[in-house]
């Protein structure tokens, strides 16, 4: 499928080259995504959507740079960001194209060690200065003085109330989530300084290159508890034991971390309930019930 003239002109203009050809690729539920061959010999991954929350592409670019600064794992180079609603053209994010491959055992180890290094690089605060965006959902960025306060007030409760208002989390489930949030100071484990989080680290956001190198993509980065990234990584398909062992060797996890995995999975379940409905609301309520 050929890329549209408007998008080709916007990409060519911001990158000072031409677009020779393009084909659609997977870009998530909100974005149209393209693999574009450019006149200067480069290949770009470009995603665009008129419905993306304003500033979300700029935030993603900032997040990639912030994660990349830690030096733990590769991130794609940001080629261009057009995120101004007043420009009249398409809003877009252009990244270098990383030819996909598979994550072999060495790559799994590299993922664990690299993620530990990124987390250890730290963050200046719990939360972020700008709104926190996941898909079409915009939540408070924070910041907050402690992790339990951020997780409750800027993540779990706002997502739960959006899901409840949409009829995707019942009153009993919302009340159970409220009780969990009241207990968070005692449930959250030993205090740790803010870690540098990817923020949306499901397995689809770990991209393996053709030579098996893990890249982090599509972040919603902020300062938070490092166990959150690991819990998200395990939500839909478990990371390999080799990955987890490499992480724990590089940056040992606190006592009781295994008992907190579902506590940190509560937030992405509520996000999915708010965005997609289905059985996610019931799953979130059941997960909250284990900690209420």
C-alpha cells in the first residue's frame, strides 16, 4: 500500500528528503504505522494519528532519550517529531527502522541486565512533570513525595474511576480498589528511591532486532518503583527465568517482591478496563481483592 501524499510530504519536509515508498506495519490500537523508504537511503518507522493525545509523540521521544541516556538497553533513534496541532499537517513520530528478529537466550540475559542498569540510573522524583499518557488515557503525571502516594493518587485511582464512569468496573470493584489504595503504604514493600521506568513494559514493547539485540520502544517513562516494569513484563507473557536471574544478579530485588507482582499489575489491568472493557474490569477487581 502506498503512503498518502500528505504524510509523505510531512515526513519528507521534516527530514529534508523524499519518501520513495511505504507499507503499513503494526503500530498499536491508536496509530497508523508505516515503514518508509527514504530518498537519502534511510528507512524510517513512522506512526501518526489525529486521535493521539496532544503532546504524546513529544513525550514518547523524551522518554526514549531518557531511557537511552542510562546506557542499559538500546532505543531507536528519534528522527523527527511533529506534535503541534496548529501546524495543519499530520502529527507524527519518525524513528529509525530496526529490522525485527528474535530474542535468543543471550538477548534475554541482556534484557535483564540492561533493564537493571536503567532502573538503577534513577529518576529525580516519583512521577513526571507532564501528564502521563497511555494510549488514549491521560492521567496525572504527579509528582508525589512517595511511591505509594503516586501509585494510588496518580495511577490506580484515576484509572479505576475512568473505568467505573465508563461502566467497565462495577461499584464493588471500585470500592475494593479504594481499600487497596488505603493500604498501599503497608503493601508497597521496603522504600526505594525512584527508578527510571519504561512505564508500559509489556512484551510487545521489547523489540528484538535482526541480530537479537533487545530495544525498548513506546515508553511512558516516569520515576517509580522498579518492580512495576517487571510486573508489567510478566502480565501477558512471562519473561524467561534467564532474564529475571540476570536482572536480580545485577540489581537484587527486595524481599517479598514476588508477593507484590499482582499489586503492580492492578494498574495496567485498570487501564485496559478503561480503554477496552471486556473482562479486564472483573480481572482488576479480583486482583484488588487479594490485597484489600
